[in-house]
């Protein structure tokens, strides 16, 4: 009976042995999950950055319209640039879930009337008439070139 007690590990030794066995498993588990966590964090960060860039670009274009001083021809009537920007912003809010690029924003919010289908036109201070979508896409191209240089 005495020999039997000597062969059994004491409770402390048994706990240490279990901890020693689990420690490498924990390290491997940590090593395997860490890259996954980092990938998920990075992809969320990229998605957030893209969303910020999209919204920032759209806000820039709306401000550009507002401050342009041009006249917008919309639904057979003329509107100043402040009214046009407000209208475009309302359409942007309406279509926001469908807009994933600045081009889609221009197409859905600043190109044509939903009611009549008539294309919006911009009338410059010099009297030149330009399709609004074409005018805003040209500014988007200029804006992107400027951003790329920074």
C-alpha cells in the first residue's frame, strides 16, 4: 500500500503536468488565429477607408456644384448652383445604398430627372451648355489627378 502512494503523483504535480501539456496547444492556437484576426481587421480597415474616400469624393463633388456659380437646367427650369447642389444631395441620400462609386453617384444623382428622364444641363457663366453628367465627370477626373499627386 505504501508503494502505491509513492507511484501516484501528488495533486500539484498533476496540475503542473496538465498545464505543461496545454501550454503548447494554446500557443499553436494563438499562432493559428492571430493571422485570421489580423486579416479581418485589415479588411475592415480597407473597407472603412474606401467608404470614407467614396463619401469624401461625393461631398467634394456636391460642394463643387454648390460653389460653381453655374446654372442647372433641370425639368425645363433653370436653377442656381446652390439649388442644384441641394437637389443632387437629396437624390444622393435617396440612392445612397445603390452608390458604390463616384461615377454611380453622378449617374444616379446628377445626370437626369427621374420623373421626365430629361438630361440635366449645366449653363456656364459664358453661356456654354454642357450635359451635367459630362461636366461633373470631368471635375471628378481633375479631382482624382489632384489627389494622386498628393
